[in-house]
C-alpha cells in the first residue's frame, strides 16, 4: 500500500511539473493541487488498464522502432486522460508528446531518488 501511495505522489509531482512547463503551450488544467491529484489517479489507471493492451496490440511497431513507439503510446495515454478528465485540456498530438516526455523524465528521476519499499 505504501508503494502505491509513493508512486501516486511521484506521478502527481511529475504531472504538476509538466503543467508548469507546458503552461500556455497546449496543455491546460483548471484547478489546483486537488485537480492534479485526480489527474494523476486517472492517468495511473489509464496506464495500468489500457496501456498494456495497446502495447500488446502494437508490439511489432515497438520492436521495429526499438522501443521508440512507446513515446507515441505514452502520448496517446496522455491524450486519453485529457479526454476523460473534464478540467484538463490537451490541444493536439505535439503538446501531448512533449507533456508525456516531461512526465516520463520527471517520474524516472524521482523514482530513482525515492524508493517505494
């Protein structure tokens, strides 16, 4: 249980960093920290439920591109989250692409610094 909360907190911080960097660049959110906590929950569920299915279906593309197609999958998951969450707006593929790259980088850095054990 503690690990899930730590991963959720890391994802929330990564999403907050993404919104701060992408502010005015195609991704907007209405609301404060509670909105970001909710967005992190929805994004986590989308990544836990839908992303494995999409990854399995697009496995040949992932293998053919040596994993770079995962960036496209992450972008689509962020766009789907923006479609599900009413107070988050994603204005196209490229803002979602750069937003997903930022989330991935910040999550990776925080995950290596903070242990979830």
